[in-house]
């Protein structure tokens, strides 16, 4: 009987020691993190609003930031005095299954904003899509003026809970500085 009592106490002690506390407190749930996705490819698809001519400029770095150099880094080539509808497609091509990250950006539009910083090129950009309150920038209108060249930095800002329609708050998910030529 004494051995049975010791065995029950020892089993109970081991059982209590192996349990770990759950953090299921509904008043104080654990913080959720919205981890950034790997973006290896950015495709800019342009459609001239008058002629409907299409062109594409792509950036591709299949191993992600760091490591090997990008395998594709196109120059954006547009025509002066033209207006283009531009659509951004973001992909993760780091594995056999390609993930379309731009779908996630659209689904989480309230947390994302594309920012466009034009340097030296005669170009005006207006975002043409929205999350219902603020613009997103997966779609935009690019109005080209005179022939010029320069660069454009395209940044995707991640702004969960702090999106205010500006590029100031949040973290940068991806940033690419494309060369641009307007003929």
C-alpha cells in the first residue's frame, strides 16, 4: 500500500511538472505577428491608355535580398506625352510553388501602401486603387511629360494599424529603384 501511494505521488508530480501554462487569457491574448513575405520578383505591367500598347519592366532576385545579384533588372521605357495604366505583380519565386504576394497585399490593403519617388524623370503618378479609405497603389496612372530619364523608387510600406495615406509610418517590405527613360 505504501508503494502504491509513493507511485501515485510520483506520477502526479511528473504530470504537473510536464504541463506548461497556456496563454489562453482572452483579456490578454498573445501578440500576433504579421511577418513579411519574401518578395523575389516585381513585375510592372504598363498599358498605354490611348493605343493600348503594352510593356513590362521586371525585377527578379530569386534568392531574395543579399546573396546573389538580381537575375533581371529592367529599365522602364515609356513614351513622352502619354498616359499609362500600371499594375504591380509581386511574386515569391524562391521555391517550386510560386506565391503571388500581390494578392496578399490586396487582401490586406488596409495595412499596405505603395510609394513612388520619381527622380529627374518628367512623370506624375497617381494611385488608382483603394482599401475603401486610403489608396493602395497596386494600380496607378503614370502621366509622362517631356522626354527625360532618371529613376523611380517603388516601395511597399507595411502599415498595420497605422496607415494614414502617407509613406511615413510603417516598415518597408520591398524597395526597388528602377531606371526610367521617357522618349
